[in-house]
């Protein structure tokens, strides 16, 4: 696909904006047709009474459907080891959980926001880790568990309630006047509705459904009792009912 | 081979650049409406010029399709010939100039307050349009050159028949008549020159029109010359803007008529723009002659006219011209090397101005993004580094609020 002139223009202007703070970055067009922002990022961050200064060589890739999708970033001088929050296949930095990445980027779809709000905090967390052996703001567990942590924290609820809320996103069905699944005895619109509204536009319902299905599978393996009807995505629940009916018909 | 690949890409970038430099079709239409309106006013029934059927047509870069958008505060400068059905026996230069002037200053004329200067220029009446349009029209009163004195000089009669005499306040004969035979500043042939110019690019003009006809699914007869641009026209636009940026404000800078003439002489109907520029520039040098120690750039429709006649009294003009050709040639050889290609955006910005370079690079990039080449090649820098201080680079202070925690699949 090709980007419109207006998008290329946007990227060029946004790089110029980032350069006001990061003059050692440049924008290139690679022979592969990829647009990359690369060079050195320098930052100084005050944390717990200390100032941390550091510099990293990075490469930010502009996705083909920018600014719809979030850019991806690599560290190019091998200063950050491969086992520190990186995607194995691509080597891209895992800046945050996918939904969180979308959520933060959607606040302001610019490279400056991406750099200051996602990339630099990530780089800083490694600078801090190198010295202290732990991350300044903690980290999410790997894989599914991390996602579950993310949703629990985002909604401020426990595991089952987080899954119930996720189901509303997976089904793309959340009537404002229904009782909120968090048992607050308030309606959705007066309780977790706005939080759902924040996540809903970020990713397709299928993405939330896939996350939820993974969580259910994990819970079932762990033999956790689940209120199946309230956590299973609609399609999953229907298929399950069908299977049960067939099984009981055979028994008769 | 990356040289070939870079060459193809540079050609595309140059096309984008030339398109950016080009005068938009709306300005061509505006120009045409303006000079036709002047023609209508001059030839109106109650005009003293009506018996002489004034005919008005564009000359210069607007007629040749080589005009470029003005830089900065400059204006569009359109030259229009105003041909009256009179002969040099019937009017003096002064009478001819003033006949046209009187009509333009007529109390009922919409041009009466737009003439700048009010007394007219050396050869023309300049109409200054309203501020917003950034536009002025030079109207050159003239009559047909009836002397046919250079038929014997080998110029085809189809071209000679368009020769004209225009008025020039600086000739001693201005109040009393016209200079005698031989070349003098009142002789000109813009229509003949345009015919010669088109003939120099006949092959590529026909190709460009055929291509546009196919694209529009129209018959090639319906396509007008002004709707297309050949590599020659593009190359001239690029060379003119390069000159404008390099010698901004210098009175001795290379003049457009010399650039246009030499480029057209050197052009060999190259289909590729980069190829055209790279061949034209050395060819231009070869078409500058020395006749008895005098630099000579012959007017192709009047062998007695030397476009470089000022180089004699002002050798700096010649020096700048040659220096400029060398610079252009060196630059064009450099930008297809891997190193040069990577920096082509910076080079364009330096040579053609930030604004147009940026537009051209954006056009190029938006076509190229997501497409890519099969074979590896040099990247192109779209936004160069601003550069930090090496000794004391600055570290931007960032406040981390609401941090997102890293996660791993």
C-alpha cells in the first residue's frame, strides 16, 4: 500500500517536531519502502531524588497505516539485552501491553508523544534496571498473566470481574443501563462504562475476544471455577451449549 | 547496479520537483484571460486601434511552457505581444507605443490606474494586477517586420513571416522612426522562436501528448501542446530555479533566454529527465561560440542577434555562466552515487529552496512508501538530523507520569 502525500507530510512534520527535543534523529525512506526514524535519543529523568541521564541508539518504524497503528521501535547498538522485554522474532521493544500501547498512542497520535510517553520511559526503565536490578515502575508478567494483570489494574477489579468486563468488549455488546459486572449495584454507564469506552475504539472486538479466550483456557487448565455464562464470549458460550445438548441427546 | 537504480529514482524525484516548480494550470488560464481581455479592450469597436485589428499573444516562458512559480515575493511576469496591422512606414516607434498607451489610459479603461510606471517601460506597458494575484502583464506594442531582410540568412520562411518590430525608447530613432536594416533592438520574433523551440523537442512533445491522450482516453488531436511538458521543458524549469536560488539578486546571473536557447540546442529528445539534464548541461557549454574573440549565443531565428552580447562589456556574466554549468554538472553526477542519493533531499533544498524540495520529496516518498525495490539500495534521507553539540549534547528532561509497564508476549 502507499501512503497519501498528506500522511508523508504529517510524518515529516512530526519528525521535525521531535527534532526540537531530539536533534540527532533523522527520517529515512529505505529501499524496502519503509520509513524509519533513526539516531540517538537522549533523556534526563528525575526519579526518587536522582537524575538519570542516558542515550540510546534507536530505530522507529512508521507502520504502513500510520497514524492508525502505533510505530514500533528497536534499540540498535545492542545496549539492551535480548531478554529484556523484547519481541523475540522482530527484536522490537515491548513498550507496553498491546491495548495499553494503543490507548496511550490514541491520546495524541504523534511521534513526539510516542517518544516521550512510550519509548523514553521504556529506555529509562532499562537504565534504572541496569543499576538496581529491578524496574522503576514495575513490569507486567510475561504473556497471558501480564495481560490479565493489565486488565485487572486498568479496571481496578479482580480476575473474574476483569474477564466479565472483557466479555462486554469481546461481544461488542454493553447496554449502558445493565448492572455493572463488578457488582457495584450501579448501572454500567455510572460505573465501568467509561473505562470500556476508552478501550473499545482501540482494537477490534476480535482482539479482546482472543485475549479473553486465552484467559478462559488458562483458567480451565488451572481448574478454576468460572461463571461461564458471564465470562465466555457469546460465540464460545453458544457453541458450548450446542455441544452439551448434542451430548445429552446421545446419552438419551 | 545501484547506479542505475539511483538514476531512476533521481529521475522520478526531478519530475516531482519540476512539477512543483511549474506554474499551475489555473495561473496559465488566468494569464490567458488577462491578456485576452486586454486584446478585447484594445480592439473594441470604439477604440482608435480597432482599424488595425490588434492581435495579442503570449511570448517568453509562458508561451514556451518553461515558466516557473516565482520565488518568495516575486511575481508572475507574463509577456504579451500586441501586434497592430500597421507598417513601419506608417508609424514611428513613439506613435505606436503611445497609441496603445492612450487606449490603456482611456477614461473608460479598467487599466488606466494599473499602469506601472504610468509613462510606460522601455519597450512595454506594464499592467499591475491586484495585490493578491501576484501577477503583472507586460504588453509589447509592435508591428510586423515587413523588411524580410533576413530571408537570405537561411531562416525558413515559415518562421521569418512572424518577425516583428517592437518599440525601444533607447534607440535614437524612437521619436522619429525605426533603425535601418541590420540587427537592432527593435527586431524580434517570439512566435518564430516558439516554433523553433517546439521543433527542437518535436519527438518528445508528440510522445508526451500521445501518453496523455492514452491516459485520458482522448484523441491525440484533442491534446494541446500546453497540457504536457517534455523533459526539455522540465530541464529548463529546473535549471532556471537552480539559477534563481544560486544567484538570487545578482544582476550578472545567467539569463533565461540564454539558458532556454542553449538547452534546446543541446537537447536530443532524451525521454528521461535525469538523462536530459546530464546531457544538456555539457551540450550547453559546446553551443556557446567564440566569434573573433567575442562570446556568442546565436538567436536561432535571427543569426545576427547575439543573446550573449552583454558578456563582452561584463565578463563576469560569462564567468558566472560557466561556473554555474560546472556546478550543475558536478551536482548531477554526485546525486546518483549512493552517498549523494541518500542526501538528495538536502541537496534539493540547498539548490531549489526548502519549500519546493520538501514538496517534491513528499510526493516521491508517498509513491515509494510501502512499495520498495526488490534489490537493495541506498536509503533516502527525508528529514536530516539537526545535529546535537558533539562536546555537550543536550539531554531532554522528561517527566514520567502514568508510566506504562513493559510487557512481553
